[in-house]
């Protein structure tokens, strides 16, 4: 049999595989490869679509002037929902969000709680005395998991960083102090990825804390460039996706800059596209999705402010190289509302709100 006949037989073999086997193969593909495979032929399209998972976009959560309620905005359906807060949390502020949970405290207080606004579950954390407030805070996953770690850092004296952690079952915070000149923060840029809390400071230096090893490391790499370092209205957001760390830089109405952290080469690699990703940014938490519904913009960055007279968030499309809506008349950076935060809704969210 000739080589050409062997190649032809191989192609026919893949084409004629049963749907169940094709679907099993497609299930191992990343979403971008799944989409590419779906255009090969009719049978491949059917198999690819069968196992393709469409991510539900996060909801925007914000607090109106009445502090006993919170509101949710679904960017896909462009709908709003209002929910009443437990009386014990009235007047509280949100510091961080992940897995549909919020890390909250009373204003100017370090009495932290973890709160799920969809189930109304509250986890009260041990008392923590913090003078002059914390500087960076985050948590790894929902407190329903034993792997949950709440992470807070603060510098009490020059040259030292104090790190405190808490996990479910502990009655006290674990504390450690390390020599470091890292802390110089203005926003809560913390991302948990591959078992490490990554932190970004005002000088755009990156440090990592591994809670399993209790190690703190300031990485030796040049910071990602910015559009105007002296500008007061620039924005900076850090987000993780499947082990990768991205930083989004913005300045007024200019196109955002995207950088991907490459610790192996010790650089921030500038990207001109997000590929299949859609990223949702806010000053307190960011979310990433790999394949959102057809009603959402892909390869885009969603910002939390709703435009005047608009019922949707502002998004920047890298495919089109422009904002949606085009004329939004809004600056990013420090003008982002500190009361807006992206949160992951449960699959049955519509039954709970």
C-alpha cells in the first residue's frame, strides 16, 4: 500500500469514528482547539459542540446608597436584581471576591467575614487587630473547602512585611514577618494561582506568597510598561486564568495594554489579543472566562461602570480595536467605583435572586 493510501486511510479513520469516541477526544481539547476542530467537517462539529462548555459570565455586584441592600447586574441578560443584606452586614464593605464568596468587614474595621450573597451563608473570622488598616487582602477559594486560605499583608515598620493567614477550623490567625521593601500599594491587586498569592504594588513589582510553604518572594523582573506613569487616571488590574497571570493597563480613552507574566523568562510579555478569553475587571476583583455566550463579546475586557443611558457595561474589543459603546465619556483608573465588584454566580442564581 502506498504512503498516499495510508494517509487517506488515516483521514477516513478519524472521519468515520463514532460520535462517542470523537467526543471523548474533543473533551481533552482547550476551547480554542475545540473551536478549530469544529470547522473540519460535520461530524467533528457535532462532537466538538457536544462537549463544549460555555462559561457563565460573572455578575456585577454593587451597593446603592441604602446600605442594607445590594444589587446584581447580569451583563448577558442586561438585567438587575436586588437583594437584602443580613442586618449584621449592613454598612459593610467588600474587599475581595472569589468562587461566589465575598470577604467583607465594617468600614475602618478588621472584623472580617466571608459571605455568600446567594445562599446568605456567613463565616465569621477570628478577631484581628490591625493598626492603620491592611494593605493587600485576598482568599484562595470558597470557605466550604478545606483548601481555603485567607491572606492579609501589612507593613508595620519600614523594611518588614507582616503576613497573616487563616483557614477553616483555625481559631486564630497565623502570623509571620519577613524582611521586604515590597509594600507600596494603592489598589488591592492580588491573584491566587497555582497555590501562590501573587501581589502587584504601585511600582508594578510582583511578589508571591506560598501558604503551603510559608514563603515570600519578590520576583526579579522589570515591570510592565504603562501609557503614562504620572497620570492620575490610569487603571491597573491583575487577573489569573488556569495558572497564567495577566495585567491590564488603561489610560483615559486609549486602547488597553495587556501583559502576560512569564516567570521562566523573567518578563512581562505584551499581548495584542486575549484569544478566546473575556476578562472582567474591577478595582477589587477580576474574573476571566474562556468561552462566553454568543451574546457576550469575546477577546474583550469588560469594565464595571454602566454607561449613562446604557443598560450594559463598557467593554473593549481587541478584535475591533474599540470600546462598546464607542463614545462612553468615561475615564478608567481611580474613577472606578470602589463599590462595584465582579462575582461568580452559582448555576442556579436565577432561582436565588
